[in-house]
C-alpha cells in the first residue's frame, strides 16, 4: 500500500493529528521528516490512505500541516 507523508508545522500538531486521525479510524504514525522532504519542525505523520480522505478532517479540526508527499 502507498504511504503518504504529511509534514506538520510542529511536533505538537503532529501528535494531535495522530491522536485525532487514529480516533477517526485512520491509522497513522509520527516520525521525523526525511531530510529530502520539505521543511518545518522536522516531524510528519505517515498515512496509508489517500490524503484526500484525511486532509479535510485535519482542516476541520484546525490542525495545520505544511505539505503532502506521496511515496
């Protein structure tokens, strides 16, 4: 299954996103952002579903993110 990296604006938001998405039934993990991807706080969430399914949830919950990178 494809993975998507969503870079976050802070570790706090990465943890909030993980907790929120997991509670909504979308498994995700927090990990350090790869050096060749984006900028920001250095943390990302990793999801295994299409980002169009989760980014509206993050927007609605007021959890900001920086970028989306499909692997």
